[in-house]
């Protein structure tokens, strides 16, 4: 997967943003930037917390680096 957008933040920085966000409440086991489309990065993360194992999917804006959604 191409980890660089033509104008914004690269995929490595997106991974760092997502990891820092998730580490506030979870132990991050695995994280992967899976797609860049229409200025939005999609990130898939496997996490563990006191409630158990889970998966989080994040969407991050390419220009601002702000997290748009977490599922």
C-alpha cells in the first residue's frame, strides 16, 4: 500500500496519530494503515483493554491529522 498522499500527511505519521489516540485507553497489539481515499486514511487496529480483545477502525483526515471516526 502506498503510504504517501500527494498533499498531506504520510501513512507513517497517520499510524503514529492513531496509535497515540488508542493508547489512551487500550494496549495496541497491531496497527495497519489500510487505505487512503478521498483525503481520508483508514486505519485498522487490534487492541486489548480491561474488557478484553477488540478491533478498532479509525478514519483520519489527511490535511489536519484529526481523527474523524472510530468504530
